[in-house]
C-alpha cells in the first residue's frame, strides 16, 4: 500500500504536502507533531491569524481512502474519513446510484486514543472498522 501525508499548520494558509510516506512511518509522524504546542499558540493568537485546527491527513493512494485528524482543544479530536462510495442520489425525479470518489463523513468528540486506533485501521486497511466508526 502506498500512502501520502499532508499537514495543516494553523498559522499557514496553504496545506503542507508531506508527500509519500511508508506505512510504518505514519504513527511516528503523528507522534512527532507538537499538537499541544500548536493549540497553546492558537489560544494566544488573533482569530485573523488562524486558518485551521492543526490537522494531519493520511491517504491511501491505492484505494482512495483517507483520514484527516484534527486536534480541537487538547482533549477533543475530530476525525474525517474520505473514501470512494456508491451513493444514492435523486436526479430528474428518480433515484440513481453513482460513485462519489470523495465521500466524506466525520466524527467529533474523539480522544487521542480514538485517533490512533483509526490511523492504525487505515494502515492495516481495515475499512469496515472505519466505515462502522465514522458513519
């Protein structure tokens, strides 16, 4: 499996593309980010200086599944799950199924441990776990 990573620095308007990352380095990257330091700096900053919550994006290049994990306040995290999914939509008075390659759901009020568990599920390609958790 091939993965790529990106990071949203709260003080920079552009997403930082980290690039290709080996699956055995993903958790190490997550641990190396100074989440608490970013959140502390954000508390002292003007709202106009902030662009995002600190967020790490990990995407499986091969199957289009990915997670974006965002630190909210030091205790709470949000997890976004993007994947291709067959969805039903109304078009011209009938329901059709079509592929949405960027289908996105999120779950709030997560812990740092929840984030780790979800990242590990993405790494081992346990898509059913992610689908069940992040509906």
